[in-house]
């Protein structure tokens, strides 16, 4: 029996993700979960502390939750195997940086790191290759 053929797997021929893309994916996923939890808890705290009159401000406090949903959807696309065609989301990274307005330092760090990683040559090459596979 030929051992070379028995060790072959279709997954070994798949496009390998660079470490920076994997880091972007994991950071975005974790940050998305934390943003959803923070947004919902902030909304609940404002609503309860003002005897539900603060629900008028809910659109402002729900913004981190909405960003968290977009972050999770983006991270799931990056995690899929085989990779889905997706472009680097600088918009999500910029919105993560804007979350400093809510006191979210972790989102600031994740957004800055994502923007730095998106400018790496291996990351640009990876995104160019998965987008040409359509």
C-alpha cells in the first residue's frame, strides 16, 4: 500500500491562513462578543438607573452591540474553511477605534492592530488570493 496516497487529505492542499490573518480573526471575534455584552449591559444600566427614562438614549448605548454583531459576522467569514471571499474590513477597524468614546480600550487596541496587520504584504496577498477564487 502506498503511504503517500493514504496520507493525502484535501485540507492539506487548502489555502493556508497567515498568522496575522488568524490573529485578526480571533481578536475580532473576541472583541465582537465583548462589545455585544458591554453594549447590552450599558443599555441595561442606563435604563435601570433612570427608571427606564434612559431608554430614550438607547440608540447611543446600543452602538457597541451593533458593531459587535458586525465583528462576529466578519470573523465567522474569516474562520470558514474553505475561506469565503472577503476583503479586509478597514471600516470595522476604524469603528473599533471609535469605541474609545465608550471607554472601550480593548476595541481601540484591536482596531489599531487590525489596521497595522491589513497593511502587511502577506495579509494583502492572502486576501487577494481568496478574492480571486470566486
